[in-house]
C-alpha cells in the first residue's frame, strides 16, 4: 500500500513571529523573538510593559535570566509589577502542556501525575514494587497491612509536587521551575526502588548476616535505589524522554540521585557545598523527599497516613496543615524550609506518631519474631536460590544486590518459592516458613530496657554473647531438668527514638512568626510544654525462645529475669509473676507505690517520734 504523505505547507516569514500554541510553549519559548515575547505579555494582561521589553530587545532566551533587579533597572519600579511579571514569565516552564494521568489513591484521592512520571511508573523496575510489602512481617499481625511499596512511592512523588507547588505559589521569588518539580517528584517515586523482599527485613536483617563483607560499606536500601534508578533509566531508554520534557542531562540525573542517597561525592571542607545537581541557593529542594536535617519530609507524610489507614491506627499528624504554613527562609546562608511558630506542638506530635507506630506496629514483638524466622529461612536458602542477571550470569539471594537485572526479580514471592519448593536443599528453610504459616512461632520470654539514655553499640557478636549469657543465667530456683542452650535463644535489640537517635529533632527545625515571616527562629523545648519527653531514645531488648514447650518457656523466663538483674536492666513487665522469688531481691526494682508507701511510713514514724519527744 502506497504511503500517504502530508503535503508540505508553505510558511511565511511572519509565522516565526507568532506566539506558539500553549502546548508548545514549554520547550519553544527560548526561540521567541521580541514580538512573540511581547505578545505573551499581552496575553497575560501586561500590555503596559511591552514597550519596555521592545526598547531593551528582550527575547525568549533572556526570560529565564530575568529577576527583580533586572526589571527595576529597565524601569519597572513598583515591586508588585515586578512580581507580577516574574510570575507570568515563570509559567512558561511550569505549564503542564501534556494531559496528566489520574490515579485514584485511597489516601490522597485523585492524584494527577505528569506524563514523564507515568513513563517512570510504567517500567518493570518500578512495577516490581507492587510485590513488596510496605510493612514486611507486620502483615502477619495486622491483617489490613497488605499495602505495598508501589502505592507508597506514588504517594511520595505526588506529595513532593504538592509541597513544591505550595512553596511556589506562596513565594514566587523562589523561581521554582517545572524542571525542578519534575526532578523532585521523580526522586519521590524512585526513593524506594532498592527495597528487597519484605522491605526493611532484607537490608536491616538479612544482608548484614548474609554479606558480612559489606559491613564496612554499610550497604542499605538507598544504595540499591541509586543503582536501580540508573538501571531503570538506561534499560528503558528514558534519557531522550526526559530531555523531551525539559530535563537537562546528566545534571538532573545527579540531582535526582542526590535527593535519594545524599551527596554522591565527599567534599574537602565541611563548609563546601556538597551537592552538584543544584546550587546552594536551591538548598531547600534537598529537604523534600529525604530531609537529612530534621527528618520532616514527604516520605514520612505518606507512610504515616497510609500505614495508619491500613493498620487501623489514628494518625495524629495532618500534612495538609504543614503545606499551609511551609515557607523558605534564609538560615545562616542557606535556604531552608521553615514553618509557623505555632506549629511546633504539631511537629512534636509528628515525631510522637513515628515513635508510636514503631512501638505498636513496626516493632511489635510478634512482627519481629516473624521477620526473624523469615530471615533464618532466607539465610538457609541463600545459596540454593538462583536468579539470572545480566550477561546470563547467575546470582544468589544475597549476591543479587550486585546486579540490578537479577535484583529486579527479587520480591516477596521468594517466600512462596521456598515454601512450595520440593528441592532437598531447601528443606530446612521450607520447614521454618511452614511453621510461620501454621503460626508455630518462637515465643517471647521477656522484654527489658537498657538503663542509659545513650544506646549501647550493638553488633552481631553482641546478640550471640547476650544469648549465651541468658542461657547461663540460671537462678537458684530454676526449673530442674531443663538445660537451656545459647542456640535455643534469640536476642532482638530494638532502637526506639524520634528519628535522630538521642537528639531532639525539633532543635534542627526553624520557625517564623506572623510578624516577621522572613526571620527564622529556633524554639526550645521548655518554651513549648513541660509535658514533653526528657529523653528521645531508648533500647528495647527482647529474648525469644525457639523451643515452645511449657517447661522450657518457664525456665527461659526465669533465666531472662535473672539476666536482667545481672545486667542492671529494667524489671520485665511480668517479672513479679514470672519469678516472684527473684524480683524482691533487687531494691531498684521496687514499684513506685511500694517506694511511696515506704517513704510515707518513714515520715509517719518520724512524726510519731518527734511528737513523743515533745510530750516528754
């Protein structure tokens, strides 16, 4: 069939001077001449300034470089006029020319995303997140916690755009470009690409034990996110697509990766600007997806709302209110995101919510033991499972992190692959997972706290040493005929804090007042309330027993109480019931009521003695 070609239309020279249609402005305004630029001003209702633009021969190329000082120098005296012109010009690189795609999200409602973001979402590397549980083993405790990294990542990308648009509308002088917004949204979408099966179980529990060679490198999921992002862009040929939508490569790729993992290279001086993707004047852009300064970022906003929704827990933090008061201020030479002084109490609620979620859900003692058992199964199955990577090379479960093509194939489905296998080499791992399915879980024999506010440094050796100590801490009234072995016990050490270890994260937040919105303030804890916490970090120590018969568990609980006494840790919650013959032996474990009763009795006795002396 003969191909039909559209006849070439003759174009007159005057066509070059016409204002391009709105759909083409995003990429074409740099080619405007003086006439086209002035026509755009007329469309925006700024006819009175076209004469000034003609006199100074301002074309589309110069629009991006215009600022308040330039406009003032050419005769635009009034501040309001300058801001109006800048706002209208800024629309040229912020107008969304292409129709957005709508996602119906249960948390944020109807979410509109730019076509470039959809291009990223519609890749195998991103779609893989559909098969990775957001909360890992917590799903085995909370039936509603079945949501995945996929929807969370879309939510973070959406909120990143919402925050930037709010700042742009409130402070047009920031000159936030659509290119900036797209880069930050892509970082929000891709920040969790590197999560392995069951999310944090993989990078926090499995990899440290399976790959001790990575101990010095401190491998974490952000490391894999950077490698997976490179793989996503390269394997799906997104470079040209990104350039078509106005991104500048490789600069913007560096900017996106810096938001996910921090500076890509070390600097010679602490005062030197460590980032390459954006200049110091845009430092606030690095506080949106992963805020290294104080932890207030859109990642938390989404997982607070989403996790609480699926867990059935009340969320006490409303990110929409933060959007209303977010403002960029100049703090010691850097532009940082600040909020109103009256919001300081709400931010304490934010970090309290984080701690509450960890205590009640993420670090639930049954969730922990499920993840411990899954980790054991993965370690036993590590060498047996094979995944094909690049150049037909084969990788194991733990070495797949070295090849992103192989790592793309690692999802929660590894659980079922082991569970339903018939391979002899997977028998031990299969038995552990079968016990999880049948709810034959290891039992928690006790929980305690370390006495110091500063966390005790913990290593793999610490876990093994403490398990040995518990096994040997046999009280005189121990169970006869029961001999605990270190391999029967598992010590789990959980860090609880407000996100910055023992530091108060609010000390790193800056506020502004209604009277002077441009002056950053620091608010001390004693200026807020006397009821706020004095300590911002603690360690919980739990001991689990693999044997579940009643005699062994009874003995293990007594061993644990004795061990807590030996280590001067806090009394276990059920210590008085588990080992009543042991707990009275330690004075510091006396209850507050007993201490108060003793103190009151002492006071009464002293009063009686004094009264008798007076009578005599």
